[in-house]
C-alpha cells in the first residue's frame, strides 16, 4: 500500500488530517504512532476550528521537526534547518492546493472548495515524501 493510501485509511478510521499524515510516517521518524497521534490531536480542523493552518500541513511540519531536530534542549542547533524544511513544505503544499488555511481550502466563506480533506492529506504525504525524503 502506498503512503497516500495508508494516510487515507487512517483518516477513514477517524484520524484527523494532521494525525493521518504524521502517523503514516511514524516508522520513518522513529516515533510511536500513538505519540504522534496524541501530539497531532489538536491540529485537526485548522488547529481545532477551521480558522488556521490545514491539519495535513501541520502534520507534515511536525514530521520536519521529528526528522531534523537534534533534540538538544541545552543548545539547540537545528532550528534554522528545520525552519527551512518547514518553509519548503508550506510552499509546496500551497502550490498544490491553492492555500494553507483550512477554511479557505474548504470554501467556508466563498462556497468554493479548493481542496478536499482527502486531497489535502494526499498533498501532505506528497510534500513529506518530496521535501523530507521519507
């Protein structure tokens, strides 16, 4: 099963968009699925209310930190590189979907859906694979 299909199956099991993207790559980043699931729970529906960043993109950005961070809490040395990866994830996602904002993607104010949740999840997986090479 490819990663996009795996992520959609998680979403079908009631994972939110962030959980579906992040948990699809649990093995690749060495983080238990349950931990990613818990960490991403508040990022669904555009950070809990369809007003902000798409959950699929939030899950992808969380993976950037999981993959790239040195985890050094005394003297962090990887933030700039992780921000660079995150910026590239955002850019690629927006190019594919037309926005990074959940309510815009869902057409809440306009009535015009730019990208469905399943398609946002697929795009999230694609940008993770492209930018993070997972």
